[in-house]
C-alpha cells in the first residue's frame, strides 16, 4: 500500500488561522490565486494517510497533529453545521462514525448525529444546522479527498470560497433541479477538482444535490453503472462527464449561454503584443518572459497547466527536488498571474489567420466564435495521449480502457490488466499497477522494451507481470458493457493470442495538438510545428514552443526553456517590425 503525505496548508503555517489559505486551494486550482503557489500541499498541515485505505490509525481516524490543525481551521466556521450520518453495523460505518465524532469534537459549531436514512451506507451529509439537505459523501473522505471534506465543512459553514464572483453568480443562477453523483477513488489526483466543483455548486445552489461516492466502498453500484474510470460524473442519472474538469468547465457546460457571452467579450479585447495559445509549461514561461518586457500579453488556453495536470510526480524539474502535477500547474498559473497577464482559460483555438501585411495583426479564432488579435503569436498547444486505434478502444473508453494508471489503477484492484507500450511511461505504469492489480500483461510492438534499463529490470523482477515484445495489439475485446480481453499478434509467427482481462492501459506516447493548424503553417510528418533554433515558424510574427514543435525531448524543463526563447524572439520581432500604423506615422514625419 502506497504511503503518501497529504498536506493542506500551503503557506501560512498554522499560526495563520486565516482560512483563506485552505479555501484558496480551490481558487488556486481554478485561477491560480497569486498568494497560493502550492495549493494542496505545504509544510504546516501534514496528514498521513494510507492512500486507498482509510482505516483508523490506532484507535482514532485523525492523529493529534491533524486534530490540532483542523481545529484551527474550523474556527473559521461562521455558522453551525451538522454532520448527519447514515450508518449500519459494518466496520466502515464504525470508521466513519469515529471520523465524524472526532471532527465534531474539534468545534462547538459542528455537531453529529446518526439519524440519516440514505440508501448508501455508510454515508453522511454536511448540512447547515436546522437543515437536512447538503453535500453527501458516500465515502470516508481521507486520502486525496480529505481536502475536499475540509472545504465542504468550511463552505457549508459560511466560509467563502476563493472563486470569482462571476462564477458564483453563474452557479446561483442555474435554474434546474440537478442531481450530481461523483464517483472517485481516494488515490485519484484528478478527482478532488471535480469533487470540489460539484460540492461547491450544491452549497451555493439549493436546486443542486451532490453525492460524492467512493467507488471502492460502493462496489455493487460501480459495477452496475460500469464505472471504470474516475472521476466520473452522473447528472440526473446520465453520464455528464469523466476525467478532470474544472468548476468553470462544469458551469460552462450547464450554462448554455455562457459561450456566446464569452465570445463577445473576447472579441472586444484590445489587440495584444504577444498572444500565447496554450497554457502548459511552454506557454507559461513565454507569458512570464514576454510580460516582463512591459508589453501587453495574453494566454488563451484550453486547460491551463497542460499535461502536468495529469502528472503524479515530477522529480526532474531543476531546483525542485520533488513535486506533483497539480501543484506545479498552480505554481505556473500563480507566476503568470503575478505579471498581470490576461489569462483566458477554457478557450480553444480553432484557426489562426496570418497578418495581412508585415507587422499587422495575427488573428486567433476561438471555438466559441471569439476572435483575438495580436501583433505576435506563440503557439504552445502541446500534445495529448496517443490512441492505439484498434477495434474496441473507443467503444470501451472508461469501460476498461484507461490512460491514467495513477487515477484509475485502484478501480482494477485484484483484477487483470494489460499495459500497451514498453517505453518509460508503459513500464512505469506496469510497475505501478502490479502493486494494485492481480496481474499485468505488458504488450510492446518493438522487439525490445524501450524504457530505461533500471525500470526494465524492476519490471522483470515482479512476479505478477508478463511481458510480450514483438507483439502487435489487434483488438480490445468486450462483452458489450466492458472490456474482457486483449488480442495481440506475435509479429514473428503471426500467431494471435487472446488474453482474458478486465482493463487495458494505453501508454504509447503523445500526439501534437496541431490539427487546427493544418494548411496554415509548416508541420513535420509527425504533425509537429517546424521551428528553427529561435522558435520561428514559417509565418512572420508566429512562433512556437514546447511539445507541439519539432524540438526533441518532450519534457517540462525543455518546454519552459523553449517558451522563454519564443518570448524573447517575439519581443525581438516586435521591436524590429513596426506595426503598419506606426510605419505610416513614420513615413509622414
Ligand atoms: C503523465 C505524464 C507525466 C509526465 N511526467 C513528466 C515528468 O515527470 N517530467 C517532465 O519533465 N515531463 C513530464 N511529462 C511531459 C511534460 O508534461 C510535457 O513535456 C510538458 O507539459 C510540455 O509542455 P507544453 O507547454 O509544451 O505542452 P502541454 O503541457 O501539453 O500544454 C499545452 C497547452 O495547450 C493547450 N491547448 C491545446 N490545444 C489547444 C488549442 N487548440 N487552443 C488553446 N489551447 C490549447 C492545453 O490545454 C495546454 O494548456 C509528463 C507528461 C505526462 C502526460
């Protein structure tokens, strides 16, 4: 069992009883509040939990240090709240009772009773005193969800979230009865964002009901609904979405007029000097470097943070011994915001139109219809998971076909899985999964594993792993509901084998996000943007950086370096290329 430390208080230390630091976790994840560079982690509030196992430590659920610190946070409750539990005679119910009693003991504004009668047992509601409705957890929310629990307590108790007033207004204005059911696992680092978004919506809009469900505690339900990837969100008994989603994304999806309103606002913006498309490490570095030149900089990004949002551990960013993806992404955003860059998150570029004349405006057309203008553009749209493109992959996505072993591995506890891909990510995934699942079959197309030798030797030492090299995956099979096997062909003998299993993790690399650029600028045969050593593309005023380009080695530190270089090149272009209007003025002087 993996032992992981979950730290809540980012910066203030416990002396800082300003709960904004905890509430800001949310704000920082969404908006990268500048005061919070490390959203969920820090040094002051350290919670040791067995990830995936919320069993009591000794006789208690919370240790002395956690209690002291939680007590300090609970002083920020502005109104009394009640924890209403639905329990049965099970061991898990006993654990939940213990946890809730321990929390209630920490504040005279928190009370506990076990008068609930929900169908899900154990579960509990966090309600305002005198009410019975509120956010429900069918879970013992420790692990990655402990932060979600603390925030739900605080928000229900009147402590304000660090969320833009406009977004809260949008939530309050949603005018339909909505029942959200959010499936998560305690070891899923993508889940808290979604859990906290659905929680906040229920607290701010009485028409919204939210239940957070730990899949491992509610196995029958998970099996019945065929939930095989988390986070998975149901709205009114229909699948609403899966995977990491921010509050704005969820609200945007529910508020159907939001896109049109956004488009108008975006198109009315003044032109930028440097507009960056993409908000991963490359885009963030470009933004910081450009903004420090004192010019007008904007970032339009589909999901600020990029791939690092999906990364569990980062141990190779120079000067940072160890961090994790969400924390790193929040730090990127905080630094960019520090320079007052105009971040336009959740905006997907669909087309760029080159400048009509030298030094003129390049246009970036967005999916919602908005059009941004800038004298220079830096493209840093990164890359995404590559599909294996065999029958069954699309059909069984989230029904046994998965891409994130850290998120979805626990759902396959005790089951058999395959990993497709024998590079570093595939071998790492297989090692990781072998500790959770019953058996791992690794399938590699080439005739040898391509991962680092140290990883390969670790993999080969594991008793529950079978490796097939020179093996081409030909199909992911299923029973119509979920995956039940993987078929591969031995490339030497052409013999096909069907392996019976329940899950398939696809780990075969990345594909550049350049579809929207086809026909506009030069791309390599792999679809990467062709750049020179100063990040110029073949279009004047258009630069590119990071994983989306032909630069070798797709890594964070390299993307950041390339982004910085692209910004310096863009600045160089701006000072050497007068805008058409400026040029006309110069002629008449
Ligand atoms: C699971 C995983 C683990 C990794 N671990 C490590 C590690 O430990 N160390 C390391 O150095 N590297 C690691 N990497 C690689 C690293 O994350 C990437 O090299 C790095 O994120 C690339 O940065 P980028 O800015 O070029 O692109 P990305 O991070 O991909 O960011 C692209 C940005 O562009 C946006 N975007 C995409 N299309 C559009 C569009 N049409 N319009 C607007 N915006 C768009 C995205 O939303 C995102 O904001 C890992 C990658 C993965 C997937």
